[in-house]
C-alpha cells in the first residue's frame, strides 16, 4: 500500500490562536507530505511494499532507517491531526477519565506527567499516552518512534519536533504542551482509540 497525505479534518486556521494557520501549512502541507513522498520512494521494490502501515512501522524498525523514519512519522501524523480539533480540551469522556484516574491518581497528575514527558524529550520526538498490558502509561520517544514498536498502543500523542510549535511558541515548549492539552485535544478520538485498545 502506498502512503497518501490525508486532508486535515478542519481548516488550516481552525486551531488558532493555539496553533496558527502558518504552522499547519508548513507542518501538514510540507513536512507530512515529505514523509509520504520519501516513504513511498523508500518502500519501492522492498519487502515492505504491499504491507499495512502498522506492519511496515513494526517490521522496518531497526532494519531499514529510511523506511522506518518516514513510515513512523506518517503513522504518527495520521493520528496527530485527529488528536486535535477546534475548541478541543475540556472534559474527558467518562470511561477514559475513570481509566486515567485509576492509572495516575487524577487527570491533573496525568497532564503533569504528559507535559513532563514532552518537555523532557531531548531534541525531536513525541510524548504519549499509551495502553500497555491493559494499563495506561505516559512515555516519550525520539524522532519518529512510537509506542507501537515498544509493544504498546498509542491513544494520544503530541509532536515535540520544533516545526510543530516554533512559529507559535518559539522555544516555549511547556506552553505549547499545556495549550495542546487544555485547548486542542480531541478527547472523543482518544476515547475511541482507548476502547479499541482494550478490545
């Protein structure tokens, strides 16, 4: 299967003032497109041709950096756009909130841990809420890695590569992460992935 760039699920200016039109034009239209194009070129004529994206991500890790880096980032970004919505944040759906409280003690503690993971990721990478062995956990990964290659299922991720926030927040990564959680997250989509991960 070849990679294709999906349309954003909202207008480029729909996430303002928390994420600008300019950021989305660069991040979606240029950076994500580059992962799609480079990934398609890297896969041509290899054993990964014809496999599903998740399979490519899992089987190329540690084996073929060109395929993995682009497939990994394509996978991460396909979800990243859906993990946000206009007027996001707010109250979590009941079952997801209960699971977070059970795992972290409170929603606030989860948010603190998630921000700390994002701030603590040195250089480029991602912070995650994942389901592993039936439990929720926060993790961080470098570059294009995700919980998928570490035996877990990502249900929320935030991109902490500088191109994700530098236009809007400059070097203030903690402010970007707080804005992401409080004003951008599409908790309904996170809850949907959580239900799927439990099944």
